[in-house]
C-alpha cells in the first residue's frame, strides 16, 4: 500500500505553546482525543483512508475513512471537504506584516509519469478576508522559486516572496494559492521536478481548481481577478502554467495577467551558456537540473554518468534528502568549482552525443517550443540585463519567439497584451527581484482602476493609445514654461565633466560616448529598443534635432509672454541653448550619421 506522506509541523506548536489537543469526531459520533505532541504524521492511503502515526511509529488511528473533522485547538484544523480535497488549516499565523490565515490542503493531480497522485499546497489570505471583514480582489496563483530543503515548502510556512507581496505598503487584498509541486509536501519522498515545466504547471492549475472548490465550500468569495505570478524558477513555472493553460485548461481557467520575472525560459540556452563560460553564480543548479531531468524523464542514466564522481557519490545526501538549503549545497559542491568540474566531460562537450541528447530534452522542456500564445491572455515578462544567475539570452529567446508569432512588446502597461521590461541594468538576479516585486504589486493595486470587466477603461486607453515620442513630450513641456534643453544640457555637462569654458557640442558620437560611459553600448541600446517596443533610431534622431534647435527654430520670439522685449543678456541666452562646435545639420545628415555609426559598430 503506497502512502501519501504529509509531515505535520506540530513540534513547533508544542514548543511555542505546549501540546495541542486533537479531537477526532467520526460520522457515527465517536470521539478520539490525543495531543499533537504525539502525532508524527498523517498518511493518505490509496483507498482514501487516513492513518495517524505517533513519533515512535505507533499507529494511533488506522484506516480512518469516515470522519468529519479533526481539530487541533487554536492551531490545526483538518476537514474532509470532498472525497479528494482535504483541508489542513493553520489559524491566526502572523507570517507577514499583517495577520494571515493559511490553509494547507491536498488535491488530486498527475505525477511526471502520468499517474494519479495527491499533491499538497496552501491557500493563504489576510485574516480580514477570512473573517469576512474585507473582500478579496482576486486570486494570486503563486509558483515558488528554487528550493532545496523540505522545510522550505509553502506548506511549511516558508513563503518569502509571497510575504513581500502581502506586506507591501499598497496593502493588496488577494488570496494566495500555491502548490508545493511534486517532490515537496505530500510527495516529499520523491525527487523534485525542478524546471520540468509542464509537470509543475499541471500541479499549479490542478491546485487552483481544487482551491476554488474548497473556498466555495467554506463560503469565502475569491473575487473576480486571477493572476499567475512567479520569479526565477517560479517565473519559469508561471510561464509554463500559462502555456499549459493555453493548451489544455482554457475552458476552465483564464488569467487576467501572468507576471513572470528572471525566468530561465530557454533551458537549453541556459545550459549552453553555463558550459561555454564554464561558470554559474549558483553552482548547485547544474547538479539539481541533472538530477531532476534524470529522475523525471525516464532516462537510463546513473548519476555518475552525468556528475563528477564526488558529487554523484553525495547527491542523495546533498539534494535528494532535501535536508539542506541551496547555499550549503553550493558549499558542499564548492562555490569555486567550474561547470566542467561539476559535470562529466561528455556533458561539457556541446557536440557530444550525450550532450545533444540532454539538450534535446531541455529544448522540449523550454518555453520557446510548441507554444502558440492565446492573444486573449496578458503577459508581463521582466529580466535584468545583468542577471548573474539566469542568462539574459535565455529570456530574450522567448521574447523573440513571441515576436515571431506577431506579438508586439511594449514597456507601457496596457499598450499591448505583451508587456516587457528588459531595460533593467546593473541589477543581478536577486536584486532584480525588487523591480519585479514593485511593478507586479503596483499593477495588481492599479488593476481595478485601469480595467473594467477585463477591458482597459476609456480614459486609460486614450492615454496609452496616444503615439507621443519623448521629444513630443519635451516640446509640450517647453510650451508650459519648462526649458528642457537647459535641463538636459546641465545634466550632460555634469555627466561628461566638461562644463565651463569651451563648447562640447551634441552630435551622435558625443551622445553615444556618454551612453557608453553608463554601460550602454550600441548593441545593448538597440536590443533594449526592440525588447521594449520603442523605435530608438527615431528617438535618437528626434532628440539630436531637438537639442540643436534654437528658440527661433521653434517659432519663439525675443519677447516674453508679457509682450515686452526680452532683457536677458546674450550670455544668458547662450546658457539656455546647446553648445556646439559644428553647425546644425539637416535631419537627413543626422540620419546619415546614424547609419554610419551603426555600420561602424557592426550592427548594420
């Protein structure tokens, strides 16, 4: 008899507040009373019965198949809501900056091999929603990021990114639904399905359907909105969840928007980059990826075939035991180790048959493969250009894949259904989370104002539909009394440290040199332009033309608005105009300059 094993966190409760009293009432009215300090585990059996076991292995209650409710006073509540969905309720926990109510539950799904299985997950919400004092705005389907330790599973109360979302000063009122995924919680005895996208996606989608059922049965309104979110490997799983939704679940689930950040979307590309540069800032990942792939893809391989001997010898202890967090695993492997010291030689040779085989599997599991985007869905895709964990090229491959399908990206929310943010620089993978967090939470808070019945409201739509370039905006500001040229000149002089005497001039080469000083070379600028839906060539040409205009060029006179002659000195006038050492050139000449510059940088 295979048992679905779920560890209760009763020892923590016993230490904090003493042992709790568990009262089990069956349908025939029989009551059983035990203390939580006695309970080691609740096992879910294949026939639907439940077995409660003590810490010394003694079976306290066996084959309990017809009970209504199990209550741990002020702590844990277990309810049979349906034949297949069980609820484990942890009440009044202050996991975040405000009281939250967390429900641990198990639900039916499918394992990586297509077999029925019971998975576990959480439903978490502000206490005010649970008590009926506030209304939920909707559901956040969370996909957790990379974890190694079994105690980092959501059902263990480990929900750091989720905590940041709920503790944000914007005080969003959403219900979190999150799966442990295969390999944690109820299935902790199995190796985890790390970056096995469709397997984790199914776990998320089945968990969402079960959570909706459970919340309806206990009388909690979920709200009208449903968002799909995740960062890092959680971003990958969020995108995989959207992909599987588009393929199989479209008749039952629709997302208002998917927010994915820092995703290793093209796993094959990530692997190639790790091998080519022979390094990764997170060196437990190659080992974890290999283990998950070997274990979930029915590969006839031994760990020693793919991993260095010392690592293979210890993989069950370091990774499969789930006894350690990621950084202790990195330390055990050796943070200074190169990729060729972690993987065996055939898997570091991109041309070997073994490597080609594993790359084919990674390609099949990647998101830029066999996915036709549902245009009714909305996506926010964010990636830091200086991500030190997940190669930028991996995420850009997904972006280019969507563009080839005709999806037009834009950095402005609501401009298209494909919002991107690939302009974040000088932030690594971990610090890039802050940008993802800020933009996602702001979008969640603003959603009811921006959208009505799923469509952009007329006021906001008129705003985002307006085709207005940065130069158009500067001209309007000039008309309102601002002097944008003077502000920009002062800024450029400060950056270039060439203020004071002499004329610096602003032409294309000067502007590009200033941008290069900020780490923005030609290729980067054009990539950022393409990734964010902005015509950078037109912006540069318009900007240079604008900066080389004189007040007379724009129709200004020497008179102020009061009709009186302008008494400013010539020196003052010069300080408000661009200093230049060459005459103003027609736009066509600037275009010629730009083309030459592109060619000289090997771009065109």
